[in-house]
C-alpha cells in the first residue's frame, strides 16, 4: 500500500462549484497534514495545514481531517478559474520517530481545472 | 525580499560528471529540505536538515549527498549523476516543519537533465 494516495484526476468543476480533493494515508501515527497548490511551471505553495480531527476553514478553503479513517480532504468553495492547479497533500510520518520529524511525504497530486 | 535561491535553474550534463545544485535562503530558517518532482509521482523528499550540521535522509536519498555547514546554505551534490536522476528539483526552507502558520518557502526549481 502506498503511504499516501490522492484521488485520481484530473478533476474538472464549473466556476462557482465546490471542488473536493481527497487524500488517504497509511501511517496511523501521523499528526501533521498539509495541502499545497502548484501552478503549472511554478513551485508549490502551502495553502492549508491541519493537525486535529475536524474542519479547519480559511477563506474559501476548508481542510477536513479524520484520523480514524486516515483521510484528509480539501474543499474549495466558489471555485474560480484561478484555482486551476495541481493540489498536493502531504504529511509528516510518525513511524520513524525522533529526527524523522523533518520528513515530509507527498501524494502524487490531483490536477484541478475550473472552467468558466 | 524573503527568498530561497537555487542555482542553476537549468542544467544538461552527462553521466558521471559530478555536479552541485546550490540552495540559499535569507530568512534565517532552521529547516531546509530538497525534493525531486517527477510526472505522476508528486514531490519526493531527498534530504532535509533541521539545523547546521544536522541532516537526515528523506524517502529517496540514494545517489545524493548534502551538507549544512552554514544556516543559509544547503547544497545538493550528485557525485556520479545517472539518467534516472533527471528531474525537477526544489529546495525549501521554513523556521520549523509542521508548526502552524509556518509555510515552507520553495525555490523556483532546478531542471536537471542527465544524458
């Protein structure tokens, strides 16, 4: 089983709709989860971090974490064409402990296209 | 301006010829990390450093070396590059990894082609 898997894309939604991006992970001990956005030809940028079960909202973005089911999701409300990008989930694995706190494992990314 | 600077941005070279990709940050960040990005595989961590003289392996360290002699610099060294190291490489830094509201700052990337 892969350490982290994202819903296969590409995902296409109309402008104004809710885009839902999902990510499952295998390491039960993981505590820190992140969502990055990467525009084509650009470097990734952090858009959300979440550490506790439940929802975390920031503007049009909501991250949801369910540690029991081992998934984290990102909802983008009122999607805009400018949201078209690749979205990467990432987490800090807990299995190695100690200095592994600096490890960061990414999913393969989901391409989102928001069409007018 | 806060930034992470990678050099070179593009490099085409041949198998076995040692190369170094430099990474420098001007934000006094403790944490720095190197990633490679390949189509369909997302970002994979190569090495990271929690502070000066403290480095550790990520998920794909084979064939790479790093050093952290100064806080601002974290070079990636390919002693004997091979074609399977052809990739897009990113360097990133942050004050801490995982602390809320402490995003990683990424460099613009270095595209390496090993022939």
